[in-house]
C-alpha cells in the first residue's frame, strides 16, 4: 500500500477502481464507455483512424496508474479517466500535427457528401442532441423530424404558438452556441500544443 | 419585438423549408445582412437533413455496456436495434470494437513481439490460449494463491486476454523453428506480472489421425525443469489450424532472471518425449 503525503491510497473494495484492476467486465465496460465518449468528441474526429489504438493506450495508462496507486481515490474517477483520454488524444494530435479544425463546429459536411461524411454528420447531430436540454430535444424532434406544425406542437404542449416559435429558435441558438464553444475550445487546444 | 427578433423566430420554418416563397426570399435578404442569423441558419441547414436521415435512432438512449459486449460477441438478443444504433453512434461503435478486439489476437500487442521475418499470429490467439491452457491456468490459480500472500490486494487470475489487456501478462512470440536453429527471444517481467504467455508457432505432423500427446517444458540454465505441460495432439491441431499458434501460460513467479530453454514435442516411440521444437527465452526482471 502506498503512502503519499501522509494519506493512505487504497481502493475500496467494490469501488470501480478496484473492480477495474480485477478486470470485472462491468467496471471495464463503464471505463471504456467514458473513454469512448471523449475520443469520439467532434474535436477528435481527425483522429478517428486511431481511436481504437488510443482507447487501448488510455486504458493501459489508467490501469497502470491504478496499479501504481497514483490515482487518489478521493477524486472523481470518471473525470480522471476522461482526463487521461483527452491527454492521450491531444498527444496524438501533437504526433500528427493534424488540423484540429478539420471537423469543427458548424463546418458540417454538405448533405451531398459521401458515406464517410454522412456518418460524421450523424455522429455530430447525435452529439448536438445530447448537449441540448430535454425540452429542446423534444421541440426539435417534433418540428423537424415528426414535421408537426406550430399549431400541433402548441396543442400537444398546451402552450401558445408564439411561445413554441420563440422557444424553438432559442433551442437552435443554444445548440449553435454549444458548437461554437467547441470550435473555440479546439482552437485553444491547438494553440497550446 | 424588434424586426431582427421577428426574423429570428421564423428561422426554424426557413430551415425546414416550410416558408412561402415570398417569405423565404425576404428571409434570405435578411440573412445576407445579418451574420448572427446567417450562421445559425447555415449550421441548421446542414444539421436538419442529417437529422431526418438519422431518424429516431439519433434520439435513442445508448445501449448498456454489457449489451454492446454481447453484440460484439454476436450474443445480443436485440441485435438489429443495437446494430442500427451502433451504425449511427461513434462512441458505441468504438465500444463494440473494444469488446470485439478481446476475442482477437490483440495484434497491436503481439506485433511488438514479432519476429524479424514479420510473421504474426492471425486471429484469436487468446482464445487459443484460453482453450489450450485452461488446465495450466487452473493449476496456476492454485499455485498463485499459495505464492502471493497479498492475493487479496491483487486481481485474481484472469483469462489471458484480460491479463494481457491490463498489462499483467507479458508475452513472448516464438516463430516456427527446427531443432538447433538458435531462436532466441527476450522478455522482461515485472514484480506485478503473474504470468508469462508463450505463443509458439509449432508444426504438427501431417497425419490428422495422430492422437498422441505432446509435452513442453521450460528449463533453466542448469537444465532443471521449472514448468511443464502435456497436451493432446487433437486439441493442439484444432487450435493451431484456427490460430497458427499454440499458447501457454507460465507462472511468472517461477521464473527468475536468466536463460531458459523452451522445448517440446510428441510422445516418441521410445516412451520419452521428442523435443523437436526448441527456442531460448531470456528473462529479465524489471525493478518494479
């Protein structure tokens, strides 16, 4: 057991850290999911050919860190694991000297693009919908996917049509801002490399 | 409400192409002069077709981690729905690739130990290992329990693919060889390593009806056997045909730093075992 800074670092029985060290499938699955979410973020799309390798590399780093008891169990393990994933991906960017803006923000591939670009579109759209609020998701879904008109949506949600119209626009605006923030964050990352 | 606000709330209708042509033309005039509205409209003009094409799948919850694992193994009960989701979800697809890779040879890991000739085991090396060394693994489990007093802190024995994934099982890949050709491979074992995986490409006799037994052992520099195992040729043949390698798990605790001879062969007519396969493994011990 390692003593560091006067504190005893050990992973509690049944903690995710300990279960990961024991190769418990559910713990492994959980950590793999955390890693996958980070690596497949739009900012890391230029690295998509390396995702599987980066996933393995990240997992190895996390496990190695746990085995050496370098992770402080009082911290949030998810944040730590995802931090390792981000760091690993950024290192890969450094190796490739790739342009982080290849797929960023509102530079979505055109609708007439090929299968690869269309797959990217689907991934980005999914990410956008994961980031907006549930009421916004519902509104966007009703209007754009189910193709209901304002009157139908207003009746369904028991709200005035004007409210529906302004809310829907605000949802689009919020999603756009979120995309924009991501692009800026990419820019910062690239400039610090 | 300002004029700009009035245009803004009509942007969804413009994006969805639900505006009358006159209104649409007026909107486009506004967009030409308004950066903010133009950026939002332009981004959503690209998103909406993808949204319609992706359909409901874009709004679905992600399948559970274990569902994706089962899907990777072809054991999911909801394979169609999961496949559709995976097709549209990069993170889930990456998870599936992870689980699928655990049933394959983990080529990236094995590649590091390839011979200069470039040979590498094709697929499912670990499943071969799991199948062939089950007996050895069980024996090792019992052995390891006795060897390591801190077993409670350490992971229990795991199948080779899990052990290798977590870095707990270094491996050495031995190419096809003939007696005395001097194949030598180096491997470093750490204090935390509980097993060494030896993956050997071994030629088996042509006769598929042969039902003899094979014996393999690992001897130190003094010729003392530190590990041995026996396998029947039928099992070896099936796995070698599927995987091109035969894998063995050797307890790392029994291996001090030094040179070892890994040798083995079929039960000879004389009653002993031939050692037609022979290679040298040089073990070094890492500090930590």
